[in-house]
C-alpha cells in the first residue's frame, strides 16, 4: 500500500510539473526562457530514465521511455522555437524526433530493448503529428481546383497557388509542409529494416513522397502549365512504381 501511494503521488506531482514546464516552453518569449523550460523538461526526462534503469515490467519501462523521448523533443525544440518564424517550429521538433530514431539505431547495443523501443515510438508519434499538420495543404491541392467549376469560362489560373485556392485563404504551413512530408518518407525508407514491416514502409514512402511532390508546385507558386506537368509526371511515376512492385 505504501509503494502504491508513493507511486501515485510521484506520478501526480510529476504530471503537474511536466505540464507546467511544457506550458513554459510553448509560451517562451526568447531562447533564455526556452532554455529554462528545457532544463526542467530534461530533468523530468532524466528522472524517468532513471526509473527505467531501476527495472520493472517491460511495458512500464517502454511507457516511461516514450515519455523520455517526448520530453526531449519538446525540450530541445522549445529552445530555438521562439527565434523561428511561425512555420518552422513543427519541422524543428520533427528534426529532433528524427534524431531520436537515429540515436536509438546507432546506440542499439548500449540501450536496453524497452528504452530503444520507447524512443522509437516517441519519434514515430511526433512524425505522425507532423504529417497530420502537413495534410491540410495536400487536401487543398487535391480538392481546391474544384472551386474553378463555377469559373470555367474565366480562363486559366495565373499560377499553381491560384489554381488550388480558387479564392480560399492560403495555408501558412505551405512553405515547410513539403519538407515535413519528404523527411518522414526518408525516415521510413532508411530506418525500417524489419522484413515484416518493410513492404508497409515502402508503401508509406511512396505515398508520402508523392504527397510531398504534389504540393511543391503550389508551395513554390509555379506557373500553371509547369504545375500540371509536374503533377502529371509525379502521378505517372507513382503508378509505374506501384505496377512494377506487384
């Protein structure tokens, strides 16, 4: 009973402390504030890692290691976030998450299996959130041209961006969304080596790579004819790759 009470108290206090540190990180007005919040978050991550090293159930260790990974991403990303334009915090946090995957792979011999798995899962969670952040731009590129149905006699759009917006507001993440999609595709191509997951990873690489290339013309605001050529070639390449892999 005493151990259970101590664990509940420790987790409750830790949750409140981490929540406050995360709020400090996201509301930081400069690198100094971000560094102070990062120190708190890294201290919490170190405490969780120490708990993992003390042993216990494997599921418990994996869960704590996921927390270590997520806290590290928020801490390191929060240091530079205040100095970046509004469209760059997500790519920066994604870069930290990808680094976690690289560390888990490079230090596999030194890390216990629960710690390595937890770091990979934390990295995968951040990468999934980054892809969700970028998906609205892809949806706009695919669905936006339907808005020209009522303007069919008004002539061709002036550029790729005008073609997909059709009067709708332009999305702020357009500048970095292609980079996010391409980065996650590269991670899937390089990091997944298990035979059971290799075919699924290859599918993910194709879909994310196609998505990244499809949004590039609108992100760069290419001329409308050039955008049509690029999107046609990308789609043809995807279909050819899919047919060859069958």
